[in-house]
C-alpha cells in the first residue's frame, strides 16, 4: 500500500463532503422539480446520501487515526479537537438520516418536509466541520511537512503597503532604491544642461 502523507483522511474526506453536500442540495431543490425529473433527482439524492454515509465511516476512522498520530502543539490540538467533535456530530446525523431514508424507501413511504429540514441542519454541521478542517491545515499547518519559501521572480508578491508573502518588504525596499537612482540620474542630467547653457 502506498504511503500517503500525512495520512488517508484528506483523501476520503473529499468524497464525504462532495457526496453529502450533493445529497443535501438535491433534497432541497427536488420538491420544486416537476415529474419525471423529480423522481430521478430523488433517486440520485438518496444514493448520494447512502454512498456518502458509507464512505463517511471510513473518513471518520481515518480522521481518528490522524488525530492520534499527527504532530501538533497546544493551539493546533485545540483546533483539531474542535474539528473532531463537529465531525462526530456530522457523522452521527448523516448515518441516522441514511438509515431513516432506507427504512422509508423499503416501506414505500415518501421522505417528507421534516426529513429535508433535518438534512439541511446536517448540511450546516457538515459545512462547519469542513471549515474547521480547513483551519486545522491552512491556519495551524497540521499534516504539512514543509512550507514553501517565496524565492525567485514571480514567486514573491509585494503590495503597495509593503506587505505580502515571503520577501515582500525587501521587494518594496529595492523598488525605493531604484526610484532613488532614477532621481539621481535626472538631477545629473539637469546639471549637465545647466553647464551647457553657461558655456553658450
């Protein structure tokens, strides 16, 4: 099995978010769709929920493995724990909704408004979980082996206020030096012109 850095969680979580978000969106809009598309969209929404819930089990275990193995400090541990707690709630909600929908389909019943409302709430929990997962990686750097250095032309982005990434301030300083050299050149040209006027 190939080694995945830092672990398998970032791979499975994308399937979880994509499938469950698709399911939530379809359950929301399907009541406003006319037949025969309505039945087709309901079928896609249910299967997306079922597949999403199934892969979420794998995502959850991979997430727990990452939680217990990724190197971290105290601030990132707090952020990671917050993400884990939201993830547990999201997993439980979607597994319950998947079971609910399977039972209702087997009984030939329609999933009503209450089910759709619960899907919307679960979708909100999922979005909050995903947001916190992004914060764990991009704000706290968990699972990142190294950070790139902004070097070379086109890789250092400076701004007018002197901010930016990497060597933005150095770029600004060099810009000021170049302006200073240009000013000296122009002043030298003025002096040469002044001397020529005196000679004539």
